[in-house]
C-alpha cells in the first residue's frame, strides 16, 4: 500500500464532503426552489466543458431496483464488447466505487488528480453561482473521467427523484428507465405516489425512449402523460404473475433485457450479462458464517419488504434473527420495519456515523419498534447504541452459531460495519469491492 497516496485519497474525499457546509441550496434538506438545483448542476457541467456531450447515456430512476438495473445493463454492455462507465450513488465501502469502467473502480491516483482538476471549477461555480453539492461534483467528475477514457456507453442512476436531480443535468440521454414508484424521500419529493411519479418522470426527454416496470395505475398514468407531452416512446415491461420475491428479481432483469434489446445487443450476450453480473456490495451480502451476518442497504418500505421476503427464506424457525438497524433523517421506523420486525428476536438500534448526513435518533427507532412489537419491550431484546461497532459486538456476542445477524436500514450503516470483514485498503488497491 502506498500510504502517501492513501492519505491523499482521504484528503481529496474529505474536501468533497466538506462542500456540504457551504452549499446554500441542499437537495436533501428540501428547497423552496428546486429548479435552482438543476440550474446549478447544469452550470457546473458547463464550466467543466460539458463532458457529457457525445456520450451515450442510459439514465435510471426509481424508488427501488435502480442500482440492480444499472448493474445488469452495465454488465450486459460489457459482455457485448463495449467500454462502459457506471456512476453509482451512494458508495458503500470506498468512495471510488462511485466511478467505474468495466468493473474497475477509478484508481486512487486518478481520483486524487481528478479532484485537483475540478477544484478551480468548483471555485468558479461558488463565486459566480453557488457552491455545488457533493453529489453534483461527483457527477461532474464521473463524466470528465468517462469522456477522457472514451467510454462507448455510460449508465447512471439518479441520486434522489429525477426531475431536479443532479444526474438530470446531462444534455441528452439515449434511454430513460423508471424502475418503480414507492414512498421514499417524501420530505423532498412529496407524500403521495402521484407526486413522486411526477418527479421520477422528470428524466424523460423530448422524443426519447423510455422503459418502465411501474405497475401502480396512478404512477403509470403520470409517466404516460409525460411521454405524450414530450413525444417520447414508452415501453411498459411486464413481469408476469410470480411470487413477490420472484417478481421483483425478474422484473429488474426484464427491464435490463428490454433496454439491451433496444440497443440491439445479441441475446447470447444478454444472457451472459445476466448470469455473470458482478455483485453489488451491501445487497444481501453474506460477509460471515457461524453466525451468518448479512448486510443490506435497504432503506425504504419497499426495499425492506423485499428484503424481508429473502430473510424468510434464509432463517429457520429455531434460529434467532438479530437486527442491527439505523435510518437517516425523515424515515419512519414503523413503516420501514413493519414486516421485518415480525421475524426479529433482538433489535440493536444504532446510527450511521457519516458526519454530513443527518440520521434518525436510535432512541426513536427503538421506541417505535417497541410500539409495533410488544415482545421487544424488555431492554434485553431491544437496546440502543450510539456506536454501531458496539452494536455489532453485542450482536456477535449474543448470537448462536445458527443465528442470523442482519445489518440494514442505511447504506451508510453498512459502510460503517462492512469494513470489519472487507479491507478498505485492498478494495482501493485492487480497484474492486470484492478483493481477494
């Protein structure tokens, strides 16, 4: 390990994170004028020379499933022989996983150099418009990198919503994808399916090609109306009648297949891309056995409901489920964990430690979960930990070898605890989330 470079990597990431204490308009705090956010993102890209220009961009939005759909499309296009860039958000273990080409994370050296390159651009944006957000800067850097590396395609997911999201600042997209619509980030996007669908539909472009797996009629109508208004061509991906678990799994794959077929990718390459897709960290990731420890970044009611179905298949009646959970601000524990709590024997309410994101007080999480699961009222079965590491230590101490420990509720919490098993240094050196 080059410790000098490792130090520079952390200093560069710290600089980007520090932008949060300057920006006057913050997406995650909500904004009286969200249009200003998109204008700022576009202005920043313009200062960088519009590096998105000329790139074939596939843009994916949705309440859940967008990361999986991005990953499937990303891998299918690679199997077809293309150089493909992907922009994931948020990261789980190392910041460099946000920018990758053909399953290789941007190197520490490239990242450090790129941050130095964009500092004058950030300075200019700050002086003439407003300080850009952490997400907006990462998005700009991703496209500078993809342009420099001459990518054939770029697959990107939205950060939050779509219409005013920083990722929507690109001038042109090849395909727009909306995976599904559910209630999440309601303090920003609105507290109804109709309002959230309107925000997601904001990624649709004039005369563009759109794919969606949305089923809720009210949401689908919003998407169809937006397509009609813009003259966009809409394909509705049908998943068929399956169980909830099979349907969600297959739907994400079917959306990716539909996009790949639209891009004239051969069926053989599509099959290879689906069967040999690289995993994504903190998506039902088993990091330990005896007891089994699973980390999953599910953080809204839809995602945690899907996770609950998978847990039901994994845990036997005699085994105990130990839930280590934390949520970011504005999440509702009763909604998020209402099904999962029925399977849970012990709760370790904690919090992500990331400084620039507000979190829900673990005391509130414990209180709300006790209210919907009376069996947890005893302090032995539901405890509060300000330090997530202490929560993990207690769960490992209490769990039997056949028990299951589940870490969920936030990608940031997963980031805090995944490092107990996966070396950050090795990930950075080997440029992968799954080092050997």
